[in-house]
C-alpha cells in the first residue's frame, strides 16, 4: 500500500492505527509492537491503542529498510537512527537552512576543517 502524502502541517499528529500502519508499510502489527518494545519507535497512545503520525511512518519505513535490505540487527538500527539528523528524517530540503540546530551543527562542522 502506498503511503499517503504528508500534510503541510508537518505530519506530527497521530492519525493511524497499528493495523492500518502495518498494512501501509508491509509488516504485521506484532512486528510494530516488537519494534516499539525494542525502543525503535514510540507511537502516541490513546488509552491502550497506539496511534502513528506521518513522521512515525517515515521512521518505520527507514527501520524496515535497515532491518531488511541493509541486514542490520536491532542494535545496528538503533545506532543508525541515532546518527540520522532530524532534517534527513523529515526531508526538510531547503527549509533546513532556517533550522537553528542545522545551522549550529553546520557551523561546528566547518570549524573542524
């Protein structure tokens, strides 16, 4: 199933149930629960129910890629995701130039050269 287009608001609002997300990214709900248990994803909760946002979907697609195609284990996925910058995960494009974190890290990187 193709992922829906992310809304202009940034996609932070939890909208999707675990079953819908599992179908969208091509895994089982049990897999999503396992990834949560291992600390790879933290969906919002509405009582006992998990709710996923567009940003969660992007992270889950990355997790699936790292585990499947890249053949990393859980620790490797966690390390890879920790190294990812938010502007890469959110696909900010030119907007990242206005981000204070991006600007600070870019300046720090230039100082190391």
